C-alpha cells in the first residue's frame, strides 16, 4: 500500500531535521519542531512516513511517560531517550530524532482542573534546557565531558497554547500548524483505498460526503468494512472456541475481499457519524457525576459577578439550547420562572431567617445566587435541576425571586448557593425539604 506524504509536511520536517545536522555560520536553529493541529489529521503518521523516506530512526516518548509516581523520573527519561538517539547518530552514523507524541496531553495544562505537578514542571524545564544546550545533556548522578551530537526533537499535539509559554517561544521551538488542504485529503484518502479499486471520482464523492471528518475517519471506515466477515468467521468457529483459533495460533486466516462499493462505504460512514453524534448529544457524565454537574452549573448560565440582571425580578433562565434537563416549566418574556404544568403552586412560600441571612451574605459579597430543585426520587441519585440564577443586588428582589421558585417547586428539595469569580460554588445549603 502506497501512502501519500503531503509536500508541505515533507518539506517542513526534512528542512528541520537537516538544518540541525548542518553547521551554519551565525545560525542557531531551533532544536524542537512542534507540529500541532486538529485531532485525527495524521500528524504522527505523516511523521512516520517522512522518517521512513529519509531513513531516520525515531526514538519515541509518549505523553503517558511524562508523569510518574516518582518525582523526577519523567525528566530523567527525557534525557535518557535523548542520549539514546545521540548514540545512534555518533556510533552508527544514522539520522535520529527524539519523537514525543501528544505532548500537550502530558505536559500541558488545559484548565484549572488540570493538576500541575512537579513532574510537569521538570519536564518543561528539561526540554527548555536541552533546547538551549543540545550538546550537553547529562544524566543525574553522572557527567560526561564529551559533547553530544544535536538530536532534533519532534513533538506533536493539538493545542500548544496549553504548554508552558517559554518552552514554545521562538528560538527553542519552530511551530508548524498542520491542516491538510482538500487536495491533501483527496490524495491521503486515495492512498488509504488504493488496494480496493476506488476511482478518483469515487474518492472525491466519499470525501465530499464526509467533508467535516478528519483523516483517521476514513482509515476507521476502511477497517469497519471487514466487520461483517469477521463476525461470520466468529459465528462459524463458535464464540466459545474463537480464543483457541486466534490466540497464539500459527494458523493464517484469510478473508475474501469485502464489499468496497461506494454505496456500502457511504452507509458505513453514516453509521459512524451517528455514533459520533450520540457521544456529543448524550453527555451522560453530567447525569452520573454529581460533582461535575455542579461545577458546570455556572458555566451553563455564563454568569459572572457584576453582570446586570436579565429582568426586573433579578432571576435569569437557563439557555434553551442547554443540555440541562427540564421539568415542563417555561420562562415568560419577562424572565420569570413559570409554574410547572404538573406541580401545585404556593403563593405563600416563606423563607426562614437562616435562608434570608445567607442571601444577605451572598449579596454582600457580590455573588450571583444559583437555585436548584429535585424531587424525592431524583434526590437519591443527586440529579438536581436548575431553577435559575438570581443576578440582582437588591435584597428584596432576591428574596421575592427565591420565594417564587419555592412556590413553583413546593413539595421538592430546593437549595441555593453562591457562584464566585472562578465559577465555583460557595455556601451551598438546602433551604426546602418535602413535607
């Protein structure tokens, strides 16, 4: 099977590798090449194709190896692998590189919930040190005075904005954003389906049909075509005997060429797209993980302290496009929470002194006030539902809005909490319980 190498990818990688082996007067070439872009676009695979064509031996390091229970182990491993690649260059006279895949997954910090450990700090510092002193990379506890040959470092990732900024600065890392053009996509997909007899026009139809999909979608599509034959093989062998047939067996299993007609590929591709949509739409983790659901409450409303209230009563409703569950209630044009159709209303809902005091404390600190409710059955699973967010700074308006919610959801649990500047909950309290 002949795979396609995008010319701009080949040129960028070949120039970076070669430049680091040349002694150019007055030129200090960046040691690291960072290849970033959307997931599944073949960054790592294109690198492997270039390495094979240039006869480059790659020493690999994965993102999972950039963390360890023992502080200092990952940074030591980075140095060890770098020196391993340097030995190949000096002792065997071959081109070699250090390849780190998905570096942002191991050394990046996506958000405030990502733990920044000692190892993360040391890995960043080690890569910076190697980029600044590529011929003097020592292992802990030893010192070798003989300089090493430069070893180009290739790193891939999706978002280098999550990495430590001094690591990705110009001079240390040369950046290359990989986004295959339509022509690149056509050539790459054509290479994937070369053994299957698809014409150029059919390849164009297939790519146009799944325009928004990444390159790996088409590789997975081709692999899925064999599923029917494999299932038939399992049924013929027996589900209880298939292990003896395929595990540690020297027997070769051959299959007839599957159905690679364009119509069949389209059908399989649509099934894969539906599976993708299920993942995007269901979001079951929000229902199963109470802490995650609670941490996302403020983000669903998009409120921050100091924003003006959405309406006169100071309570703002959740975006109708949100994934939050509903209970049949609707928001009136004025922003008020209307009564659920299947629940009784209580116009005389009252607040105890503790709830009033809590509202005063939250308002005095400038916090928006979130309200949630849940019935008896869902209370056991922690499946709270949003009732709105009070955005007013006026105490009487806030109390009136809260009483309105209590009346709408009489007979249910109701709790309120503040939302701080980092969209975290503070002073969460259940203020109403079923009779």
